[in-house]
C-alpha cells in the first residue's frame, strides 16, 4: 500500500512539474510589421512599384516561409538572434527565410523620407574607424558593389564595440554563426536585383549612391546606441 501511495505521489509530482514547464514555455511572436511609410515615400531613391513588390511579395514570402520552416520545432520558442547564433545547426530554409525576414525588417526601418543625421557619437566612431564620412560611404558602397550575385552590405558593431563594414551573400547577416565577420548590424543595404532593377536596371552603383538620400539616421543612431549599450 505504501509503495502504491509513493507511486501516486511521484506521478502527481512529475505531472505538476511537466505542467509548470509547459506553462513556462511561450512561443515567440514573430510578426510581419506594416511598412513605416507609404510605398512612394522614398521616391527620391526607390520607386513606389519596387517598394510595393519588395515589401508585399518578397518580404512577405520570406516571413511566411520562415513561419512554415520553424513550425513544430524548438525555434518557435527562440528569438531570431538566438536562431541566428546557432544558424549552423538549422536547415537552409530557416537560414534563407529567417534571414530574409530579419534583413528586410531592418532595411525598412533604416530608411525614411526624412531620417535626420548621424549622431555625434556615431559620426565620431565612423570618422575614427574609416577616416571620414565620405570614406565610410565609399567603403560601404564598395562592399555592396563587389558582392557577386545577391546579398547585402552592412555596417555593424563587433564584440569589442568597434564598427566594421561587411557584405554577406543571399539572406545571410552578421548575426549568423555561419558568416566570417560577426557583429550587430546597425545599417543594411539590400543589393539583390529585386531591390533596384525597375529603376536602375543593372546600375547597382547608382542605386547605392541614391540610397544615402533616404537613410534613416535616427534609427541607425538608435541601433548603434543599443549595440554599444549591450557591450
Ligand atoms: Fe530584398
């Protein structure tokens, strides 16, 4: 009898514990956010049709396919940063679509029709790292221009709090453990043809030059401050 009671108590204890663990585990909310401005708001650099197709079709497809790729896995409980930090352990569908989802979300945020100027702290860091704002822009554009095929140009903060420029292929980004130069991106530029082909055709350099007119420095400043605060 004593043995039976012990078994029942043990079973009840295990059940309660399982319930507690199940209740603690909450799914991460991944959401497809609205574009923070109208499709034609960035006309001085990017045409409305490109913005509409890019956001409502390309970005939406990355988001939908990412949600499908993580369904029923532990990744539903992880943040994008956690997933990217262990990217090498996960399938290519998560790398491509999770990357596409994150990269485009960042891209929309770091653009604006009226984005202010680099903060004193960011400008100081850019000048001390690259020599001047002009030299920084040149090196950033070069990173995008020399990316063969599709990919991104980035300005990021590394683990030591130092700025660096890099380029990644396809939908990779500097948060992923599969890329050579790792850090926290504060500015990103999409250099896939779908980002510029309608207005600029094959002239990627002209698109990159125009990009500076719509950079949302207020957001880049915020991301830089946040990345430095985490050091
Ligand atoms: Fe894109």
